[in-house]
């Protein structure tokens, strides 16, 4: 937009805005943050602010919108939650003492990945900032939660794996290297943007001493580079102390049970795929943690189950101890209710943003640790005793805060009333002076009432005029003419001062200012002492979070009758007796869920599952996967008995989803997900394939399904559940020793009504009961009768040719008339041309848009031929 000749202030603003072109600049002016120009126009719309202008009478007034500085955080959060960045510009000197233009600078850049969780957010969620770095061997990924200091890094060969890991941790912002390889950068930025992540860029410079310390544990050069990139961006944007960040921890994705985003959604691991909420997911069911730290840790466990039996059993051993020692667990959980988020409190202390109320929260949290420690040390289990012994309650820190900080301090740390009496002599002295002067004011008011005879005379205080004597207008005639100095006239009263009152006011104001300043100094000293113990605090937070998770899992196991899983040394068997789907079971009444065995003996790798829709095939498949995930995070599982191998990966192809944005139909997505499993699965993987091949013609689908089953059997040997309606495939169990037929039972009563048994039984299903399910869905009865007749003809003829059915006469129950498709010979000839064109189409190579255009051309050809005939 056109600009006037810049005033010094606007020139300063433009210099700052030039450095942060992709951010809203919150420019401090007195008690307000101001937005100017394009920021003001867009900000007023997004934040529902009044749009005004600066220099209204000029030819080109500057759009402007203001926000009170004390309310700025709410507005910043709104913008950042929508994917924007906010540069906070503060006054760097006192305007009253400044000569010329007040110096201003950006004190912090708030971005989606660096936002600290506010009061309204779920404390059990991490907020990750990530950096992605392409390297000769693939990609290195580093990520950090600023609110906790957690810093991790890993490497992957393929971009798809890196993108999936970013989706798994729900990264809000990704930093890329700013360089000249525009094609690579644009491709990466586009891929990240499609997944809803904000993309930022940073130069890669020489690592500072702090960064060198944080990356010191890393061996791989690419991992050191990507972590340096992340930390340089972080320090550049935050511009404050970040001593709470822990040294980088590298991990191998292969060390954990792997599954991609599609599998996480298909299994409803951390959120319900339909509602996008935690409720209705596995995490929503098993998360009975009492602290925010415990909730975050449990989610991390669920997204990254273990593959090492010894580590799994370490968790299971502690979990077993908690289930056996109910009173110890109860004591721990009662104390955990008083524990605040130690990780984030430590981070706020390090960044200098902790207030006095948060210090009190820390004290109350630490006061809960000794009772936990005592309960654990008194337990029968050696493991619980050891856990208690290792707890450091930081009693010294709790005692410090107890001695220094009042129990109910104000939010502001700049207005006093923070420090307890008796802790700091200087503060006590200032309070004594203030009390003496307050006593003097009360005495002065009393003496003036007696001297003037005005009983309503009072001494008051106001921020603008200081202390004053107030006399109602009705009593003004009682005052001697020169007794007081008039200061202010009100509607019903007059206000006066005296030299004596002003002298005491100076004493009070001076004592108040000195007391407030000294209280702030003492508060920051206490906060610095907390900051000095960050390492101890973070270690305690990790221990408490682990205890919280294990106690919560023990609660769930006890309430829902879960059992401890055991693990085979080889990958030959699965033995689950009376397994249950944990989430579905929780939604039903007691005893309503039908449990099932899942048995794979040493000779079986593939189960072909047949049976009607809605009978429970998908439930049976998901049930196995969820039991595997729960077992490998170190949880008890919903079954009477569970013996499992340790799996390396889980692949799922469940549901009918398309990806039209990328030109992929439902069937193409189905084939792509199947291909992922076929390319990457090993003999130690678990594969769930639900109705593969249904998205194309019958023969095509059946041929692909059979070929996939045979490929799995001959080349991969993974444990596989393959659900299908192609009953012709059940003969594969006779040809291959590794394949077994099972089906979900159903019965039809004497009235022809279908009843689901939800029981998985040996052998193939006798039929699919599709028409019965359609009847349950409420389709018109004449239609159901017609479908039954057609099915009988097909089964009797054994042909794929569509039989001629008896027309259904229109009735009130019909959806529409049955209209013959081809009536005349001429129309049949025209249709043959259309069918020939269809036969020659390569459907799977068409994008959705190309498919629609082709369909339109074929329809036009059909109509034109019909008119010509």
C-alpha cells in the first residue's frame, strides 16, 4: 500500500517488520501493542478488533489496531493457533528517560512450534518444534518441546518415513535449511504444508558453546547438523535463557514397534478416527494418569512400543508389583493428585517466566513426594522399594519456598505482597514504616475530625492525586478559610491536602516502592535457586511420570480384568485365549462383549476370515493389533491368557478411503497401502488386510487378493489376518499349509432373520449373508425379494452373466420404478460401442478428474448414437 514519508516511529517499525516479514509485529506503544498496515487489516479481522488509522487526515492514513498489553497473550495464542507467527516488540528503555526515539527491539518470536501451553490447553499434550535435514543417506529429524526441554533426534532413509514420524509426534512447525536448492526446499515445504505444518527457515552457522554441549551425545554428523539447525532457530526466536533443554537423545525407529499414520488412525490409538477426539480411543481408555507428565509419557509409550523383551518385562514387573500392592498404589495416586507439572514448572523457572503462584505449586508438589517415598519404601516388592529409594524429594527446595513465599501470592511479581514476614529484614522494616504511617493517617483523620467538627471527614488515596482529605460540600462552611489547600472539586465534595499530609505521603510512597522492589529482588533470588536445581527437578519429573503411568495401567488392569502377557522367543505362535477389543468392550455393558481366541500355531501364518458384514471380522482383527500394542508398551492386556511374539511392525489396510487431492481413488489408496506392507513387512510383522480387491471388478479383485495372499505366504511369512468376501479364496487353505480358514458365525432363524454370533470359528463361512444384512439396514422388501431371486439364479447357473429378473411393480414401498436398461436393438448396438471403450480404459491410471471427463464423453457417445438410431 502507499506510504507517507515515514515518521521516526514508523521508520523504526518498518525496519523491524523487514526482519520479520512473515510475522505479525506487536509493536509496544505505552500500555498497548499496536498493529500497523497489512498486519492491522488482517489482525483486526482475525482478532475481531476495531480497525482505526494513524494520521487520519493525511492523504494515506496508516491502518492501525491496538491491543492492551496486559491482554496480549490471549490474542497471541489465537493467532499462533491459526498457524501465524507473532514478533513481540518491547520498549528497551524508560520512555521518560529516553532521549529522542525510544529504543525498541523484538524480545521474542512466538511461533506454532515455540508456543508455551496456556491455561486452557490440555497439559497432557506435547507441542513439538522440529527440524528436517536432507542428507546423502536420507533424512535426519530433530524435535523439541520448549515447554519441557525434551530434545530428540533420529534418522530415516525415506522421506515418507520422515513425514510419518512428524505426523506421529504431531509437530506444529518444521525448520528447513535456507539454501540455494530451491527445488528440494519447495518440495519439502509443499509436503509439510499439506500435512498442516508451518514451515520456517534458518541459516546453519557455527554452533555456540551451549549448542555444542547439547549435541555432544550425538555421534552421527547429520544428526548433529539437524539438531544445530533446530537449536539455532530456537535461540534466535526466543532470545532468553533456555537452560532447561536437556542434551539431545538419539533413537532408532527400528528399536520400536513401527506403524504408520494410517495404522494409528485405523486402530484409534490416540484419537477416535471419526470424532478426532481422545475419547473413544485406546489412549482415552487407558489414560487414568493423575498428572500432565504421566499423560504425556503414556502417549509417547503408546506411539512407540518397545521391541526388546527385557525392557518390556521391566515395565511389566513394576506393573505387576503395583497390581499386587493395592494400598501402596492408592497412596501414590492420592499424592499424585497434588503434583503439578514439574517438567513445565522447571522450564518456566529456567526461562524466567515463573511467577510466585507457580513457585507455590512447585512447593506443594514437592511436599507430596515424601509420602510417596515412604509408601514405596514400605512395600513388599523390592522393585517398589528401589523406586522409593531413588526418589529425591528436593526437601531443601520446598523448605526454601515455604520460608520465603506467601501461601496465596498475587499473579503479578512486580506489585509486592510476595514475601513472608520474617524472611527478609529490609522488607520487614519497610512494612513497619508503612504500618506506622497507616497508623499516623488514622490518627491524623481522627484529629482533623475533632478539630473541624466534621465527623464525615476522611483521609483517602487516589493514584493521580495521592493522599487527600475529603469534605462533603454541605460541610465546607465549617472549614476555616485557609486551613487546607484545595486540590480537586467533585460533584458532592471537595478534596484538600496539607503540607503535613504530603510529607507523610512521600514517606509512604518511598517505603512502598522500596518494599516492592526489594520483594521482587528476593523473589528472583528464590527463583534462581529453583533454576539451579533444574536437573534434579527434571529427574524427579521423569520418575514421578513413570510411577504415574504404571499405577494408572495397574488400575485399568484391575478394573477390567486384564492379564499379564508373556512372550515367545521365536515368531512361530500366537496364543490369545478369550481376547477382547478393549475400547468396544468398555462401551458395552458387563458381559456383553463376545470374547474370541486368536490362535496361530507353528504351521499357520495367515488366517482367511470370512463371514457377513457387521459380524465382527474387523473387530477381531483390530483386537489382535491392540493387544499387541498394549503388550509391547508393557501393559496388561484384555484376555484370559496372552502369549505373543515380539512384532517389529504393524500394517493395516482397513476401511474405504480415497486421496482425491493427490489423484488417488479408493482402490488406488487400497493398493498403495497393500504395497507398503508387501514391500516393507518382515517375518516378524503383523499384517491386517480387510477386504482387499473390493474396489474393482470381481475377477480383478479376486485375482489380486489371491495373488497377494500367495505372495505373503511364499515370500514374507508375516502373521496375517486377511478378511474377505471372496469365498472362492477359501480353497487356498487346502493348497497351502500356512493358511487357515476361520469365519465369524451367524445364524438365520425360521423367519429368515439373521443373527450375528460374533464368535470366530474354524473353517470357512458358508455364505456372506449380504442380502440379510441389507434387510437389516431397512431396504424395501420388494427389492430384497428380487435380490434373493437373482442370487438363486446366479447360484444355480454358476454364471457371471446377469440374469433377467422379474420386474418389481411400483408400490408405495418402492424407491423407484425398475426401468429396463436396453429396450431396442439399436440401443444395444450403441451400448456395445460404449462397452468396448470401457474395456479399453486403464482405470487405475486415471485421476478422478480424468475419470469424470471420460465418463461424460461415453455418456455423450451413448446419447448421440441413440438419437441417430
